[in-house]
């Protein structure tokens, strides 16, 4: 009986699956029989290919029956899905992560499902918050500045060091107790504002930065493999699937980058130095080709003064404010931005005035909140993190941020810092 089932299974995606570096398995039919597995999957499961092909997916992995309803839905609807389940065999928290995509037959109809499995330690099931963030429409791919690259590299080094420390402490019986006390001491040493921010983002940003890397790589790999090998063979439906994979990967990549930027801002040391605002603003404007005449008119009035701040943080603040100023514009209107500085209460206020759509009074309290998007209809792309980064970065430099705005009359966002 098993021989007949196995001989009837044919995998069109076998060459792609075999080349993939991640553990992949393809199942076919309403019973989800295994039609192909790659070497990485065999290593992960600890069984040979001959032992796996032809068997129902629910029988080859522990807890596989939990995936059957999800596989049914992917097989029937052609829509990708994800699933996470705890591994009760591990003494420490560990989870199996599943990413599932539809596989097409020779007639371009759903014939099965391709499954990528990953085992991750320390996964926090904050999926509701993650899915809500990923569904924010129209994430925009920001161009990275040199300062942002340096901050990201520093954060990656800290993450690597943290992993090394966790591995060394893993053998200690009181690991959980020691880690809890260590985190508590760190929280107590921070200011009230930092404690509030850590409470909002620590679990969320950690999950995105670590546990979602494998699904992101899988989406990118599938998109690249399809583009390299099968783009000319896809119909409109197939190309739409490819577009969805690429779009989802780009959205997740941008969300991870901005959350990591925010995490870096709230944790990094902030040595304050004299910063020439005029030179910094000019350099930032010149680094963005899309902000040049005649497409955009940005006017810097007079010579901007020197302030006491952090060049990297100020670069992120000015880039985000200018990006919003040229983005939230009525259709058919040329963006015009006016930049000037003025003294306010012994400090320097740097203003960014635009001719955009403006913000209704009832939405003013939401502007600087995390993941708040005033225009969620997809017309204006964004993540809802940019202005949160501006507010937190300015506060870390001892200043403050604010704005004035009316619907249809544009907005004037400003930041205040000490004189340099």
C-alpha cells in the first residue's frame, strides 16, 4: 500500500527544495503525503529520505497532527500560513516554527504544500502583536545612512556577546533566577522613561530580531529561487504569489530594522558634542536623490546654528522628519519644505514646515506613539515607528520634540536642543 502511494507522488519543486539551505519538505494531496524532502530536513528529523517519502506529514514529526488543519487551509486556498508549537521534550523553552507555502501542479493549480521547519530556543508567543505590526499597510524601504549602519553593527556585536554569555550560563542550575535578577537590576538603573520603553519593546524586538530571521530568509530564498529558475514559467497567479513573498520579506526587513534602531536609541550611550546643524542638514538633503529639484523644493533659511547633541541620533531625527515632510502630500502637489532655526527658552528650535495634508486635532495625541499610523489606508507608506524614534532620540539628547498642524494646511514639526 505504501509503495503505491509513494510511486504516485511527483515533486515539480524538488530541484528548488534540494538547493535550499533550510529544512524543507513538500506534501501533496488532501492527505498530505510527503513527496520530497531535502537533506537539511532529513538531518533535522534524523531520518533518511526513503523513510520519510510517502508517509503522511502528521506521522513524521512529533505534533504534526496540529498542522493538518493549517495544511488543509493552505492546500485549499493557496494562501501561505505560519504555525508555532512548543517542544515539550526540551528542559528549556524551545519551539518548532512552521512556514507553509502552496505548491502548484503542471496546470498551475494547488497540488500540495511546501513546509519549512525551524527549531528556535527562547521563542515568545507574541504572535498577535507581531501579526498586527506586519499587517500595517505599505511599509517603506528606508535608505540606510552611515550612522545607522554603525549603530546596527554595534547592536549585532552586542547580540553575539549576549548569545555567548547565555551559552556559558546554560549549565548553571540557577540560570533563570540569575537572569531575572540581572534584568531587574538593569531596569532599576534606567530612568523612568527608559523603563517604560523597555516594557513596551524588549520582548517584541527580541522576538523579531532573533526568532523571525529564519522565516524571513525562507521568503527571500524562495523569491530568489523562483526569479532565477521559474519566472518565465509562471502565469499571473504564480507571479502574484512571488510578489507576495517579496513584499512580505521587504515589510518584515524594514520593521526589524526600525525596531532595532529604536532599541539601539534607548540603550546606547549618548555622548553629547557640538554638532553643526547647517552642515548636517545639507549633507542629509544631498544624500537623498529623490529630495532634489525639481521633484522636491527644500529651502534652508539662513545659517543653522551649532547645538549640543549626538550626530548619529540627529541624523535619524532629521531624516525621518524630512521624509515625512515630502511624503504626506496631497496627490498632484509638489512637496515644499521650509527649514529654519530660532531661539526658544534659551534653546535652539529647528523647524520643518511642509505643505502636506496636515493632521486632525483628534489625532494629535497619537502622532509620537509606537506603531500609530494616522493614514492607514495604504496611500502613504510607513511603519509608525519613525516619529517615535525622533521623540526618543531627542529626549536622550536632553531635548524635546513637538509639532503644530491643521488638516489641509500642512504641518510644522520641530526639535529643541541646547545651544552648542
